[in-house]
């Protein structure tokens, strides 16, 4: 099952997409990776969906990636005596550690770590920023505020603190349990919420112990400021625009998105653009023109993947949402403007032999009638380097490891295939030719580029390139055993 596009599609599973029939339909419609949201559903439900994905993978014979998204710490106010109150702009309002039910003048905020970090002049946002408070005075157990944007505040609404780095770990106790459960289950990626500093990612990596790759969700202003350091210790990036748009002015999110995507591309690490991409399709079978333009913008920027959340998890039209993303991607990538935009935004990096090999592979493909670039990879790094070049021909990523193939399901343009371990380069070339022909990328009349590392099955040894005919008889004449 070959995709006729390069950008990948991530679909979140939920109540609307939990059966074998629906998950298979989503994959056949174009989903490459499935997201399991650890914020919703008990472990038993998550395990059932994971097992169904693996059944679909086996039945269709294509590697499928699975991303477990950790919830992260949730900061919330307490309860109100009346259940809710109406805060008026200009009114005084206090948050404190008292457990007495709240009223129109105050409410419990059971997070002493927030009070420890606050300073006069900072802001508190409640209910996704619908209510905004300006901190006038604060101490270790209180914050006296002025309401700058009023509205209805009710029990246990979420609180955001955009102006400071909170002394809160990215992993709550629930997250630690979910992380271990997901790793034992066998997910391929872990998405880490509430990232503020690189140390948050390093902690998650130490707990994962190599069982899953770590994707950092950039959703807080502190993470934007520390992005370069966070990117360095992450395996991938998710641009979580929903929370960014709460804690930062919404007008700043588009340029931030562009910077985050370009940074991840330069580092050859997968980057997902997420949140509200086709939001109207939760209720409607067709998207708005603005949503289609939003998806297209992420694709023009060169994102590795675009993501559906509630659209596929709880919406009325999950398959239609995936098909829409697939069709938008195919339309954009056929546009001549797309190639010129991608070329203009490509970062040239020549720091290693592997960098030179993949750059040469792209240049050869552009200068000749080569039909595909085939790369062998133990870890997926070679495929990621080839993808960073954004070649105009397909990338066939060959690996003997199913775990690597599943992780590469997020890599731009990578068509992942399992191949037996190789010991000799001739065998690798023959395997690449067989893969290119079997999945319709080339005929025996064509040529492909093959990249690999010698000795085989050793990480980080990409050091050889060959332009190979797709006729095995010609290979045997040139490369006798």
C-alpha cells in the first residue's frame, strides 16, 4: 500500500474510532500513525486499541506507527459553593490554598508551586484563557488579582501561567505510570506534555530506556524560548498550537510554527503540526476553506506530519477527515509552487560523511531519471537525513527491524519496508531493487540510488552510494560475488 504523498497523517483514536473496521478504514484512507491519548480512557481501552492497530498492520503488511500522548500535570482551580461565579472586568479576585469552597471574591488553587513562582505583574489564565487575571500581590499561599477579562468561572477549570517557568515536573505520577505502561505495551513514540526545559525530556528518556522515541510537545512559552536545547535532546517535535494560542497572543503562533518546523527540519527530526486542523469536521462532513488552507500551510512549510485530534477520535466523520487531509496533501504536493517553497527553505548541512552521501543522492536524483532513493537504516537516522533533503523522488527506507520501520512511519516521504539483514553490499542493492519494483516505484528499465553503511548492521555508518539498474542481471554482471 503505497502513499502518493510525502507528508504523513497522524490520527487520534477514541470513542468514534475504536473498532477494527474503523481503524483499518482510517489507515486505508491515509493515516500513517495512530495517536493514543493517555488523557482519556483507562489502560484496558488503550491496550485494546493498540492490539487492533497491530492486527491491522499484520493484515495489511505495512508498518504502522503508534504515538502515546502523555497527559502532563493538570493545574486546576478548586470548587465553588455555587458551582460557578461570574467574574466582572476590573473586580478583585484572590486565589489561595484554603480549601473552603469559592465565591465571587476567591477560590482555592491547590498548587503551592504556582504561588512560589508568581511575581507581581504576571498573569493567570483560567479556562483556556477565557478569563484573565493580573497578579497585584502574591505570597507563598495567595495571589491577589484584578480581573482583566471576565467571564464564568466554574469548578476545576484549568489554569495557565504563561509568564514564568513553573517548578513543576513534566511528568506527574499518572504520567510515570502511563509511560511505563505504554513502553511495555510497545508503542513507538511518546509525546511529552508540559515541556519547559531540556531536563524534562532527559527525564522522560531515562524512564523510557530506549523502548520508545521521545517527542516533545511545544505548547508553553518557556519551551519556545528553550527550543534549541529541547530540540537537541528530543527525537521529534509536536507543534501543539492549541496551548500555545492560550498562553501567547494568537497572532504570534504562525511565525512560531514556522520557526519550530524549520528548526526540526534542519535537525533531521520529525515535526508534527497539531491542533484544530479540521475542527469543523467534528460535526460537518466537509471542512472550511480556512481549515484546508491551514493544513496546506503546514505542508508547504515542510512539516513531516499533520495531525487530527477530536476529528478522528470523537467526531462524526473520522474517515472523511483523514481523506480530506490526504487529498489536501496530494493537491499541495502536485503544485509546482510547493517544490520551489521546499527548495527555498531547505537547510544545507555538511558536517559528516552521511550528510554528504544523502546530499549527493538528492543531487543525482535531480540531475538524472532516477526513480527512487533507497536507504538502509538500523535506527532510522539515514532515512531522516535523506528526508531532510526533501528530494523530489520517493524515499524507500529499508530496515531489518520492525521497531525502526514503525518509528520511520513519521518521517517525511519514507516508504518503510522490512528487509532481511544484509552482509554484503551487492545483496543490499538487490534487496533495494526488489523493494522498488515490488511496490511500483520502478521497473526493470529504471535506475535507483542506493545508500547504505559498510559494515552493515552498525549504527551511524552511512558511507556508500550507488546508482543501480533495476535489472538484476545487470547488477550480477557488474558485481559478481
